[in-house]
């Protein structure tokens, strides 16, 4: 797919339009002066706070730092600066208002790619400077084209880790189920039933630009009496073969896994993280601690589904949410790590900071909640050497919120300043572009 351009998308200008589309000179210096700087690694709050940016990199972070001669000074009164937010589970190619399988059937790849570009802009505007896109749900490797266009500066969006379609078994999660079997309906996933097919599919996806592999390990979820049940799709041996194949080319494997025994198989195989992680056994959590595998709870999408859909669907999701919260308390007590991942797409892009609010509401401390979307998330992505902290030498990804998020986590829903790689995309006082985006009639 040809790279997309900003004008072709008809995107309105962002804050500092020139800075948003033209890379800063390597020697350009910008000084950000704010009320506070929050160091998410330690929870230390610097008052006042200064961040000095040289080109696309952080040059210095501290309190009252002198501005270098010739530097551009940006004053941000009332704001606390912190690292750019990381959402470890997004779907840029999904939108609210139509079921995932029907988006594949009713909407062209071109239409969905254009909508994904708008979703990427919305997420960046909301402060998410890095994202892991967890599958295009039927549009194959279009996410690789989107990532290339963002990296080239042709459209605004977060740094992206991308797969293509997720991988599933025949008749499994995200296969085209419930349709007339006499018709050929495309699946939202790439189907692989055997280890050999799994490896071949991984190789094809990496050829097409995937920077990690996503596998559906469980589904369909149900309660049998009072017992939560979700059948596994691949054995531990198959998942281990997938992890080895991805590692051969220095890539990793992510999994959709709701519960046992699939969660245990995934932990044993050594995947990146356990996404959704509704049900984790003590043995699974022991292995997760040993191998430093975090859980990605994705509370925001559960909450969204519990509030929408059919009455029966809402009842099931409310029951599942209650079960998930109870299990989350056990996971916190077990001492595993957590990454913030919202599963945004089925609900509007740019609103996924609600994930932080829910993580904190259901028991994670404010500092651990912020770390889940900064330091721990960067470590899970293998990017802890340059993302997730405000520290000299790190990427100049900075967001500003109106107050101290350690005192009020919901402030992350009110980002007022966004910088990514030294470019300013949002300044305080600008009209909220997201309101226009949410109102767009794009089959939502």
C-alpha cells in the first residue's frame, strides 16, 4: 500500500503544524517550563519542572534549569509534565457502532485504513505517543503501511508496534462464525491449525512488516454454573514453537488469553504479556513473576461492552467484569506486573485514558498505575532504554496534564500538551479536535 499523505486525508492542522510535519533540526533546542515534572520511575515530583529537548531527544530534565542560548522556550503554567503515555493494546482499524466481523464484511480495506489514520491522530492528541496495535481484524498488513506513513512524518500518530491479522484456529476466536456456511466470509484472523501452519503464517506476517506476532489463545468465553471456562486454542508446545520462530528474527509473540489453561501455556512459552488475563492460576502467576511477563488487564473495553449491546450481552459482560475485578485483586496480591492496555477501537479512540482510572479504581496504586503506562509498558515492548521516562538521552515524548496525576489519576483523561520525538502536536487552549472526531458519521 502506498504511504498516506496528510493532505490526502484532509486532516486539519495540529498545534505547531510545521513542527508536526517537518522533523526538527538535530541541533534545535526547545525548553519546556511547567509547574511540575513527574518522574514516573520513582514517583518524584520536581517543582518547578524543566525539560530541555535537543532535536528529537531529551537533553536534560530537572527543576530550575537555565535555557541554552537561542533555545525556544515554551511556558506551560499549571501543568505537570510526564512521559508520553503508552497503550499496549489498541485496535486502530476498529471503530464503535458496528460488530468487528461486519466491519470486515461491509467496509473496504481502503476505508478502514483511512479511518485508522484518523484514529491514530486521535490517540496522539490524547497523549498516547506509543501504541501496540493488536491486530487489524481482517485488513492484513495495512498496519505496516500506517506505521511507515507515521514514521515518515506523512501523517500524525503514535510510535507503533504492529502485527497484521492475529492468528487463530479454524472455527476459533475471530474466525467468521455464525454466517451461512455455503458462503465464503473472510475471517478477521489468519487461520493456522498446526505447528507448521503457525510457523508459515508467522513468516508471512514478518515478511509483510509485522514487528510482533499476535495469537488468539482462548475463546469462546462462558460461565458453566459458577465456573469461568475458556477453551485453549494452541498447546504449550505450539506456542513455544511460535515464540522460537519469532525470536529467530528478534521478534516476539503476544497473546489474547482470557483464562486457564491457555494462560499457563502462554506463560510457559514465554510470550510478551498476557492480554486480558481474566483468570490466572497461582502457577501461571509464579511463572509470570519468574519470567517478568506482565498482564494487560484491558478493563476499559470490558466496561464499554458492559454498557452497550444487547441486554443478554450486557448481563454477561457485567458478570464477567465482576469476576475479573475479583481476580485482579488476587493478581495484585500475587505481585505480578501490569501494563496499561485499553483495547480501544470498540469504543472511541482518544478516550482510552479511562484504562488508568479503572486500574486505580480496582486496586492498583496511583504510582503503579502510571508506571503501567510508562516504565513497565516500555520494558514489555523492549524499549526501556529510550521510552517510558523523562531522562536525558531518552526520546522526547512528553505530555502535560493540569495537576498531579499521583493525586488524581483521572487527570490523564485531560491531557493539554503533547510532544512526540521533539515535535509539539498539542498546546493548552487549542480547540478539542477529538469532539469533532467522535461526531464523525463513519459507520460508528
